[in-house]
C-alpha cells in the first residue's frame, strides 16, 4: 500500500488526475468562490499565487497523501480536487475531502469523483476505513457522501465559527466490507 503513486482514475463523467503547476490559475479561481470557502470552512483570506503554485506543484511528490484534480470529461476542464490524507498506515485508514467549484456543480461530478477515489482507496490501496466530516450547513455534500456509501457516525459539536455562529460537523465513514458489498452504490437507507 502506497500513496506515492498518483493514478489517473476515469469514470463516465469525471477523471481524476495528478495536479500540475499549470492547474494553479484554475484552482486559484475555484478557491476564490464564496461557496467553496464557506462549505469547506476555509479561511476567507485569499490564497496567494506563489503559495498555490508551491502547493499544487508539489502534490505529486507527497508520499503520505493523494491529491487529485477532478476533471469534467465533457469539457476537459479542471473543476475541483479530491484528496485522501491523514493516512494512518498501521490502521489502514485515512481521511477524505473533496471540493468542486461552480463549473462542476449539480451534475453528479462530485459523487462520481468520490466513488472513484474511495474505490481506489479500498480496491487498490487496501484501506480498511475512509472517513470525512461535513458541516451541517452543507446538505448537498452530505447527500453525495451518502450516495457513495458513507454512514454518519456522530456530530462534532461547534467545530466552525462562521459569520458569528458555531457550526457542527457530521463525522462519516465507510468501511472496506461495506464498500465490497455496495461498491459506492448502497441501497436506500433503512427507516
């Protein structure tokens, strides 16, 4: 198991691929989007061009995480990123996050990108658990995660101060045996 190799993962509507320095202007634009900043809990301060160039220019060199660009296959345009990080090699688990900019929203690209990278985590890397957290004011993301098989585990209370209000986050995960049973397409939730 290694996060050193950065694969290209291809679905019907999206492709995930390693970042290049050429992606910096597009990611800078995506990271200026108010919804991206709010829904990811990112600081409002603008990410400087040099900082972004250094960050995205070195993602392929990182042995303990996997940062991949999300590309809309219909247009060939980079629309976001999907990331496996906080790798715990001994316990075979990691954390997942994704962000999709305005040009990639509301067409199922995020759900498919989630299935691609999480499927890679289980089927190729042999992970046991992939977890994430989603802020409670982001029900669209939570639905996408549930469609990909993530299950809510609990609430992390007041983790984000946004516009003077404390926001909770829901911790979610999917386990290897669950993924093997549904491959990112679970049935409807039990009532």
